[in-house]
């Protein structure tokens, strides 16, 4: 990719003592172009300058000098008007020369306007733009099949506009988001509210973002399967570009369209091995949410406490710098960090008579010091240990309940064992607990994939009970009654094999 090169004189008009005059002149020409007036005389330039807000008195010599300087920079061109009839020499001098913007002048003033609008605008993450991109891609798919070339061009232009809005807004919002994450030294109340609102904003945008990105990528693939070059050729025919002498705009137009389409692919359907930019945006948004929540926690903690540890240590360091005496420094250290006399100095050995009072501490045997003494200033007090609870009755009760539940489960499986292939309606009436077991088995079987004969299989978690079902050949509805209601559904052909029973033969 070639580096971006800007003509050295292109933006010279924005600096210097007369920068305001130069900008006003270019603004006047831009306003005239909006009204299809491409060439202006001195009087026309002065009138247009008043309409854009230049109210200072301006002599012809100053205006001519400004136009001459802009012409020297390649921003303004001058031609002679041969189509007018001039009655006097003065009128000839004032109306003969006509000034107009060059392409470089149009680009320079457009760059200034873009910079000003960028400074005044605010980036945004808009799900509506993603939905609009998806809608326009869907329209392109339909127009390529049955639409006209003009419709293909207009839909493609709308798609590129939405993509450019997504890129610009996302880039600007990401810059503002990173500046917000780095912001320090502002009012904590306002700062906390802004961060909390940003977290909610990001969470709303990230909701269903994967689904929207998948929809767009799928529609991009459908267009590429039908041919991107074909789409661009049809759009070129619908654009109806003018045929200018000396150049063919079609090649540059097609190259610009291909670059825009590659940008769309980079966002939603990149080549193999390259991450999609929408995924990177998703990752950046989730990381920002975590970072903002962490900052909000720190703000909440700092509001709850009158001061934080960093401020306390800084204040303590200032106190150390102003104390003149060493004794005062030691006293401050002891006060700040709790360094005092040894609390265990009063402790004695189990048999003090074995250790003389004159024995140095370095030579005396150690004394056991309680860990509780450091925390609370008290030693442990030993008392009788608590009685161990007798859990024999609890264990017996639990064993009894487990045996009862197992017996009930075995009875339920025995009741459900069909001994062969039966209709679901053959169960008739069931206790509600047994019905729940049957319903669980049916759900496991229906959740599995059928084999080549349409049979579905399911089993319990321990694999001891298995159910096979197949669709009813003659249709019909099964009706199972329980104490809590009636269950109705397709009358499947069912076989349940439970432990202790031998399965019968298939019909």
C-alpha cells in the first residue's frame, strides 16, 4: 500500500495572520458550489463571504491579494469571462476575471469541514446500522435476481453508506471509550455516572451482536456465490457515469467498489485465518465492561472510606519529611505501624526453677507463645472439649429412606416394563410418580436421532432401563390418566425394558 501523500501547500491557508480570511473565501466558493455557481467575480465573492458570516470591511486590493495567494497554493483558479458585454473599462476590470475552486481547493476545504465535524461529533455503537446493513444485503440478493441495474446501484450505494457510518462511528466511539478508561482527576460523582451509563450502553449493544453478525456474514456469502463482479458490473451500468474526455471513470469506480466490498468482508466475513473486526469489537466491548466495573468498584470503595491507602501513605511520608528529631521519627513509626513492646515478655517457663532469672534470652529455652496473643492480646483458655454427636440414629434413618426410595423406584420400573411392544395408550391409568418416570423416558427417546427405520432410543442415566419408540402406523391419540390430570399425545409404539424382566418379541 502506497503511503498517503498530501500536497505541501494544500493546508497552508489554515495558519498565519490571514487564515480567517482565506477560510472565509473558500467557504464562499463552497456555498456557491452548493447553488451550482462554479465561477465568481470579485463582487460575487464579497457577497458570498457576507452570507457565510464575514462582516468585516474588505477592500478590492485585499480580496484580490487573498485570491492571488490561494491561486499560488493551487486552491483557486482564475479564467477570463469572454461571454459578457462590458460597457466601460472599469466594468471590464471588475467582471472580466472569474474565480473558481480547483479540485485541490475543494478537497482542502472538505478536509477542514470534516475535521471540525469530527471534533464536534460523538461516536456511537448503533444496532440500527447493523440491521440496516443486513437489510440492504437482503435487498441486494433480491435485486440481483429480479431487479434492475439502477436498483442494484442504489441499494449498493446505501449499503456502502451504512458501512462507512459503522466504521466511522465505531472508530470514534472506541477512541472516546479508551480516553474514558484513562480519565483521571475528575469529579468522582459525575465520573461514576458516566462510567455506569457506558456499561449499560455497551451491554445493550453487545446483546444479540453475534446473531446480527452471523446474519450479515450469511448474506455476504450468498451474494459472493452469485458473483461480486457481476453485481459491480450491474451497479456500474445503473450508475450512468458520464464519459469525460481523456479518461474513463469506470475503472476507478469499479476499483473503489471492490475496495468497499473488501472492507465489508473484513468486518463480517474475512478470509480464512483472519479474525472479523466485528468479533474484535465484541472483545473490546466486553473488556471495557470489565474494566469499567472494576473502576466503579474502586470509586465506590473510595466514597465509602474517608481516605484510601495511597493517600494515607502519602500523608505519612509528608509527616516523616517535616519531623526534625530522630526520636520523633521513631515515635511516629511506632504509632503508625503498631510496633510496641513484646506482649509475651510476661510468659514464664513451665518450671521456672529450672531456668535462672539471670539467664540471657539467647541461651534460655523457648517459651510457647499463643497466636491469639498477637491478634487480641489474650492467650488461649483451654476448657473441656465438646461432646461428640451420636449420628447413629441419623444414619439409620437415612439408610431406611434410601431403601424405601429404591423399592419405590424398582416398583415403578416393574410397572412400566412392557414385556414387549405395546401402544402408549395401553398404560391407561398410572400413578403420578410412575407417569413422571415414563414421561422422562419418552423425553430422552424423543431427544435422540432416529435410526434408518425411524426407531428412537433412550435410557436412564445408569443405563438399566431402556425405551424404544417408533411412530404409530395408523395414527391415533393416546390418553393417559393420572390423579393430577390427563395426558394426551401421539399413540407411539413403545417397548420398555426394565431390570428383572425379559423383553418380549417385537410385533
